[in-house]
């Protein structure tokens, strides 16, 4: 059983609170679709890490899909490609 979340535009500090509200409601496995995401800031990365930790602690998973090459490179530089499941 998975929830799917679609993120678009720019994920930065000004919109992170909206993402927090959405992700805090998720209690099952989660797939986050990055197809329409153009940019992610450190605040956005931090929220994804917190969500990953919360879900992992409850035995659930978080998968990131449809990531463009620029955002994938950000995850790689930060070492997060070793933490998250990325398809």
C-alpha cells in the first residue's frame, strides 16, 4: 500500500511548510514523483530526510521517482543517492 505525492516547481524554504503538512499525514509506504520538480533547496532536502527517517522507523519505505539529471546530481553530491531509493 503506497501513497503517491507529486512535487512541482521549486522546493525551497518558502514552500517547505506546505510539503511538511502533506508528508506528515503519510503513514504508509510513499512514492514521491519529482517529474515536474525544477529545483530543490537544502530545506527541501532536510524535509525529505526527516520524512525518510520517520517512515523507516515505522517500517515503511520512501521511494523517489522521475528525478531530472540536475536534481539527481544534487542528491549524488550530498550522498543522498545512497540513502534514498531513487528510480
